[in-house]
C-alpha cells in the first residue's frame, strides 16, 4: 500500500515547483492519520526538498544547524494557558524572548508567510497580494504561534505597547488571520481608545473570517463600536445578528445592557440586516470565501482526496448549513471509512 500511495503522489507532480510544494503540503495533511503515516510523510518531505530552490535548501540547512526550540517552549506553556494561568507562561516567554534571535525576516527579495491552509493563502493573494517572492515558514518553526501567544498573554496582562508589537509581527506573517487581527483590535478598544482603528481592523477580520466564532466576534466588536458612537439601535442589531453565528453570553449581556439604558425599537431579523447593511457593513460570510470553498472541495473531490474535500466541506457547512452540503459531508466520510 505504501508504494502505491507514493507512486500516486508522484504521478500528480508537474513542472511547477510552487504548485508541487502546495500539493505535497496538502498530502501531509491527508495522510497524517494513516497507519503508515511516518513513512509516507518522510517520503513526502523528501519530495518537497527536491522542489526547493538552492537558496531555500541553504536556508533550511542553516535553520537546522541553528534550531531554536520554539515548539518546546510552546508545548511547555499550553497546559497553564488552557487552565487560565497566565503568570507562569508569561514569565517563561519573557525569558525565552530575551535571547530569541529573529527568524524569517523579510529582505529585498523575499517575504515570509505561514498559512494554516490553502484557503487562507488564496484569500491573502486576492485581497493583499505579494510584493516580493513568497517564502513559506516551515511547520517545524511555529513562529506565528510564538508571536501570537506572546502578544495575547501580554495583552491579557495589560502590557499593551509590547502586546501590539508582537501581535503586529504575527499579522505580518499571516495578514488574513482574523483571530490575530481581532486581538490586535482589542488594544485599540481598551488601551489607545482609537475606535476608528478598532472599526477598521474588525472590518478586515470580518472580510477574512471563515469560522462562525470569528464572524460572531466581529459583529460583537462592531456592536461595541456603535455603542461608543451612540447608535443603540445599530449596536443592538449587531449583537442580535452575531448570535446567528455564536450564541455567546457576551452578546446576550450587551443586548440586555443596551435595552436597559435606551429606548430601542423592536427588531426583527430582517430589520437587523437592514440596519447593519445601511451602515455599509456586509452580513454573512464573505461570498468570495464561500466560492473558494466550493472550488477547493470540487478540486480535491475530483482528485479523490477525500480528507481534504471533507475539511473544506465542513468549513462551508459551518458557515452556511444546507442539506446538500451535509449530504456531501456524509458521502466523504463514507468514502474515507470504506
């Protein structure tokens, strides 16, 4: 079976090394739970190495020789963070960052990015685009997580200027990560009180968001913005609408707070949408992202890459539940388990 899998992967490689790297990266995800995953991923890694330019090979060699234990420090602090204990992780990261040497810095030729999946990269290319040659930060060096988690902990402990510095580093690596952008927006809400920047960052996050939780948070953010602007009806509509994506107690609490302080009109679902769209704020998931999800799931289905197909179908269904997509999800699960 191993030989047939590798033979099939090789048969899908072409002349374009950039496309080959994207394809091989997707295959690592496809086979990560396979009984022979160790052997398969090792061979895929060898194939990816052959796709690298000489400069990239030299760069990876230098990284291997001077490896920094980013993954080790992150693994060491995850448990405390999950338990809500931020004091120990922030101390450990302060010590780590004091001697940490910058990695994957942009230069005159290249810019370095890390994307969680191909969807994020396509969104990035459409809305932001490359100014230089793209270089991927490898999974083995979770620099994005390091900057994001450190920035988050600094924000939670009230170290706002330093938090902004590291969250901006994270956003530079992945400019379409709605979760990171929303953390950066928090600084402008609670520290600088720059609500225009808060609004702008939240709108950016809404444009790139592809999880219901992030979309809901964007609408809650916009609700807070309109509270500050003394537009209680619009704020109320935004908090109500956010609950279409996430039944958060935060939204419910703000709804009750607005109603207790203002004479607001009774809002139907249609009126909420009208009020939001009258402020030029889009409602629902970005149609461009929904179309990309269709394209990606179709492409992987045609190539009989069922795990990848399932991955994008489930994202689509979470954003826009419908019977057709649900049936497609069940079909993919059956094929995977066959």
